[in-house]
C-alpha cells in the first residue's frame, strides 16, 4: 500500500541523496586514480627516493 507519510518520504529523499553523493565520490576517486596512473613511473620513483632520503636520520 502506498503511503504519503512525511517521515518515509524524507527518509527516501535522504537515501537517494546519499546514493548520488556516493556515486559522485566514486567517480571523483576514479578520476584522481586515473590521473595518477598516467604519471611517469620513473619520475615517481625518483621523487619517492628523494623524499625517503630526506626523512632518514642519516641525512640529518
């Protein structure tokens, strides 16, 4: 049976809004991950090595 209960409609609206927000977050995360994967792996490895060296106690 259909109902026009305000609480039910509000819950339905919030659920749908949460689903849309989750889809947008997922799409945003996919774009960021895709963008990062296009970077040059050799350049990323050099950057990682340089950052690790600057954090090591021997470098101080």
